[in-house]
């Protein structure tokens, strides 16, 4: 399915973008915030890759692998959202303190 392949590529590019920003910043709270965003992007990448397995040639092993990828990707998305929500106010506070 071309739409899923496009979304898989975009989410992997977002993961690389956020990881690059993570390594380039020196602020500790911003690092946590960016790590959450990259975890969400990586989780979406893995989950979409698992969903894509369902649209290919159907076999038992492909279905099992697809289900596992969706579960692992969903867990990564969930943890990334929790990390993002935790570090967002702290990163804003850190940025405001550095501007003063």
C-alpha cells in the first residue's frame, strides 16, 4: 500500500530529525522532551510497518510479526507521549530561565 509506505518513510525521517536535534542540544530538559518526540516517531514507524505487513501476502508468520510490531510500536508511542508530557513544561521553564 503506497500510502503506508509513504507514512513509514516520513515517520522514520521525523525520528532521524528529532534524534539529530537531541544530540545537538545542551539543555537537559529539552533533551528529555526531544527524546519523547523521537520515541513517538519511532513507535509510529514500527507500528505502521506492522500494519503494512497485513496488506502484503498473508501468512501466519507475517500476521504474528505484524501484531508484535504493532504492540511494540504502540508501547513506544505510549511511553513517548508520557515522556513528552512530563518534559514539556520543564523544557519551557528551562528555556525561560536561560533567556533571563
